C-alpha cells in the first residue's frame, strides 16, 4: 500500500467513534510514518518510534512529561531533552501536531506534511478532533492578507463537547426527565 492510499484512508476515517478499533489507527499511523521517513531518508529511531506510538495510544493530547513517565520504564536513560528532541523531529516531519492551548501533542490523521488545521478539543473525553477546514482557513488567510499580517503558523483550537459526549449527555438528560 502506498503513502497516498494510506493518507486517503486516514483522511476518510477522520475522528472515528469512541467504540472504533483503535489498533487500526495506530497501525496506519505507524506505517505512514515508517514509509515517509524511508522516502525522505530520515531516521525513525527507536526513541522517535516509541514516542510516536505513545502519542497514538489514544486520540487525546499527551503532555511531554507524561511521555517521559511512560518512556522511562523502557528507556531509563531518557531525559526531558530526549523526549523534546523526538517531539521536534515528529513535528518537523508532520507526523504530530502541537495542541498549543493544552501544551500537548496529538498524532496527525493525515501524516506527511506540516499543515494548518482546526482542532476541536473535547473538555469531557479529552479527545482532539483534527479537521482540515479549508473554508475556515481560506477565510482566515484572506483576513490575515487584508491585515497585512504574515502568520508563522495557523492553528485554530476550539474547546467544547464532541458529538459522542453531547449525545451521551443528551441521553442522560432525557432519562432524568422521564
Ligand atoms: Zn483511533
Ligand atoms: Zn494533521
Ligand atoms: Zn468527547
């Protein structure tokens, strides 16, 4: 399977339901990363590989110090700088995103390039949904152009309730009324 096919697949599967088979997400993300690093001639060293796997443990954002705690049992020589260097590499390769408002990281759903995105952060289940939001981002580009402002990066982060948490809460409320 080539990279393009994998990317298209991950794109379609954007933000799966809570009961989805997450091992599929992990396997896809890891194979995209391995193939990409091979094509680019960059090293997905064991520590970079491990950090990427740990980030992909869930669709929740992970903080650097939590990654350090998780990596110590397998690599007791790991220091904060080890984790930060691996994170920098993964960010550079477009394999993960920094969630600025949480100071944490999530795996990118369509790994490969650094790109702008809309991140929807659920305050209930803490999952982060990535959306390419082309209309929002092009409107934003126009606004920035009008202002003569050159952005270094564009990430829009919105905190709120995701679809499945909202339906769960609605169901609870309906039960309470009955
Ligand atoms: Zn998943
Ligand atoms: Zn992405
Ligand atoms: Zn949620």
